[in-house]
């Protein structure tokens, strides 16, 4: 999927599958699928509820030019937040949560099934959050352990180029200090909590809640920061938590992918999965499996250290194979080298 090219109208999305099945479908927040500006166009696709659509363009349209400038790169310290009187109402996350809570509280929610996607930009850069969260993490240091000592000598060349272009702030002590990042994570956790707590007792009894993310953050591990053309667990092994309305507790131990989410959701909603749709219902997977190319494919462009660098990855319980089109490939032993320091 290319963020710069909108998917064809003949392609069925999650929203289309559920809307056709009689669900009220609502998408609120970050959206990268209309083929235009990074922040979106502000226009709601037909399979979602236009009254609640709120992509980046919608958020920016509510800000003044000064506020947009501050949001992009001017709120990097406690002093910046205090000087500009920034509280939670300024943030995109808070406004997304407001709309999600309002959607859940409408009387119509008791009359028809619904699918609501709440897509937060936070804790993405620029890490905007209220000052009280930032103050909590002023003296917090995250210990990276063995990953901080990887000199990348036996890693693909583009990892070393990345490290040179975007130097890691981690020193010999292996400690990562980034109060804004950790504060913003804490803040968005609370915003997610606002939405979940808005579910009525009746809604909790028949609503599945799925929590996940699109990627992680290197945080100085392997001398790298941000995200990019690598398959380290720091950026690829992201959270996936599913809460059942019955409160059942179980764990899926085999590797899974985002591509499995839609088939899983369709199975829970008794919607027939077309053969053309890849992925599996992860709640019924009984045997260990590998997450192969067709299930876990990453093609990442990162202009800051060399442009287009395609990467593909195959993960099993025991091994991780990384195929780099332009540089050397990688093979990791996931059981004996979980930190991915030996290749």
C-alpha cells in the first residue's frame, strides 16, 4: 500500500465489509489512505460516518497559524508548554477522544451494531501532551541493556548510514532519556482509557475492544532512533490486546500480523470472509506458524538517510529472516539472541 496513491474504489475496506453487514461504521483520527497530504484531506470516505470523521486536516483546520507552528515543532519543553498555556484540549488526541465518547453515548448505539476505529497520532512526533505528564518523566531514563552496545559492524550498511544521519542520544551507560516521548505515551494511554470507560455496562457485555499500534520506536537501540528500514523488534513487535465481552483470558503465542486483524474481526461478527482476503482468525490458530512475506511485509522509505530501501521479513517462533533488496540480508536466532545483536 502506497500512502501517496489512494486505493481503488473497487477495493473493499474494513469499513465497507462491516457497513454492508449492517454495522454503523465510524473512523476517527489519523488516516493515511487518501493519496494526498500526510494529514489527509478532511473528506470522509463513503464507508464511514462523516459526522465523526476527524483526520489531520480536520484537526489543523481548528488551529490558528500560530498554533499549527507550535504543534509542529515548538512545544519541546515544560517551559514551552507553560508559556503557550497548552493543556489537553489543545491536543489532537483529546479531540479524537471527545468524538469517540460522543459517538458511544448516542442513543442509536443501543439500536444497531457498530464498528468504531479510534486512530491516535500520539505518541508520534511532535509528542504534544499536557505539561503535568512531561514533568512526571523529567528524570526518567530507560535502560536499553545489550542493545545499546551494538556497534552495527556486522549489520547491513544502511543501518550504519541511518545511525550517522540520525545520531542516537544514548551514551555508554545505555540509558535513553526522552521525557516528551514517554510523557506522550502516558497521555495517550489516558485518552484511550477515556474512550473505554465511556462504554456503558450494556455495551461492555457485547463489545470487543482491540488495541494495537502501527509501529514502535527504536529509542537508541542498535544506535538507531525513530523508525525506518529495519526489522528489529523495537519497531515491529507492537502491542496487540483483544478484550472479549465475556472477559475470557487467553494468549496467542504464535506470530501474527496486522493482516490477521480483519479476518479475526469478521469471524467475531459472523461476516463471511472472501477468499481473496489474506490473513487468518488468530483466535482459532492452533498450530505454530510463521508470519511470511504475504503476512508481514514492510517497504519503508526514509529520505533522511538514503531514500527508498525495501525490506521484507519472515518471522517464526525460532528465527527472523530479513531480506534487504539493496544491502546484506539478516538472519536472527530469536531464542538465543533475542536482542538481535548477532547476525
